[in-house]
C-alpha cells in the first residue's frame, strides 16, 4: 500500500480520546431524559448503554471511532471494528449490527483506502456474527473510522462495572502497551515483530474473553482502552464502591514496552490519564516511573478487566489458556471498600 496511514494522524487510536477528567464533567449540568427501561446509562461511565425492550431482551448500544492506529488500511479497519465491538462484549452482549462512522480527507476520495478499511472492518464483523447496515461519511482533514454497534443481551446476563466485591480477583485478558508501541512504530523505533504483535493483539476480538467472564460468574467487567488500565480500573472501583490492588509484575505486557516507556515515548493521553486518577492511586516505592506510566498508557482495543469470585478465578485462567490467543493473567484483587485511596499498585502479588 502506497500510503502509510500514520502520516495522516496527529494522535493515534484511543490516545485521541477526550481526556477523562474533562469528559466526566460534560453531563454534570444537563438533565438527561429518563426511562424505567434504561438499565445502564452514562452515570457510571460504563462501556455501553443498555436499554430493556422486553422481559427477555435488552439492547446494548455503543459508538467508537478514532484516527489510524496501523500503517495499512485493512489492519486499521480490523482494529477499529474490534475496538468498537469490544464495548458490547464488555457488557456481556452479542453484537448484532453496526453503522460505519467515516471521516475522509478529500485527497483520499479516489484511492482504495476507505474500501480497504471497510474490508478489514467487515471481516471482523463477520467473525463476530454481526452485519454492517450502512453508515455516514463526511469530508474531514484527518482520517477517522469506527462503528456504532448494537447488540443484544438478556437482562439477567448483563455485565457492568458496578458489582465488584471485596475478595474478588481481577483478570486482564490482553497485554498492555499498545500506546507506547504505536508511538515507537510511528517513530521508526519498533521492529517488525513488535509491530505485528501489537496489531495482532488489537485486532483480536474480546468475544471469547466475554464468554469466559459470563461462564465463570464475573461480578464486574470493563474493557481497557483510552483511559489506560488504571483509568478504567478506577472507574470500576468508583462505580462498585470498592478499593483494589494491582500487582504490576503479574500484568501481561507487549515486548519492549517498558523500554519505550522509559525513553519517554508517551502520548499526551498518558499524562491526562494520570491526572484523571490523581490521588486515587498510591504506588509502592519499588514501582519505577516507567512502570507507572505503562499503567496509564492509553490502550487501543485492549483486553477485558474482569472481577471474578476468588474460587473461580483459576478455573477461568485455565479456560482462557485453552480459548484465548492473547495472554490472560490474574493482575490484582478487590479490597475493602473503606480503604483510601481507591487503588494501590504493588510490585507483586501477596
């Protein structure tokens, strides 16, 4: 492909999201319409909205789009679709249909770029068992692509971020480090294996991970994307009214990412995520700055962070080893709700 899509983007992937500390204030002074059928709304900053349409069925709805996160259009389309679908999986839902959201520079109108992006997205939708209904496109100086996804779920199968309970263990189903790896690829510093590893992780659906969460009785779930592991973990802790520990040495990581973080290959979103979590996290003295930064690194199409009862966590890990193509690890635990701050990062597990 003649065009390197990284040359068209100022910020890549989910690093382009509006900072969480600003986004959380958007709806503060606006009275939202309510409905007894609204099961999950914006109040808990969950991954998708859930609206009940019958005693047996709810709709799960979400939208996500971002600038290029890979060099070639087909891979970008795969990752954008996997990322958009992930919010439905994080709620325990089944994706059904999608609408494309396209912002296209005028110089690309005559190229095959948007066709290849769409081809990649459709391949992931097909893998998910969902269909593309259409979409909307506008001319824009910067390329952006994503999907508005509708899914379905039974009311008694909803996974949200409000049910984590002290004693639960936390499982992460993909490695961290896509943000710093993308920065390294864009800067010509990452090797081909590292680039491929990140692309493979980002384009992997969270479909099987969601099934494991449901099968083993997850109490809470969220996907890890633009606000980093600690940003999304903080939202879960706050919504569930609990505290939590993260064990750094247990967190799966892409190759080379600590080195890149140590070199300062960090997006502005990393610092915004640190500001968002603020004093709600405390780090043990042996957690180095690069390790802290990696926990704030904005992830694109990251894994699921799942809270599970302690007695079921190991069985879930064993199931993941058989079903998932990405590393899945126990990375922390839910602790007493009265602890302050909300999160603590330890070097290793107790």
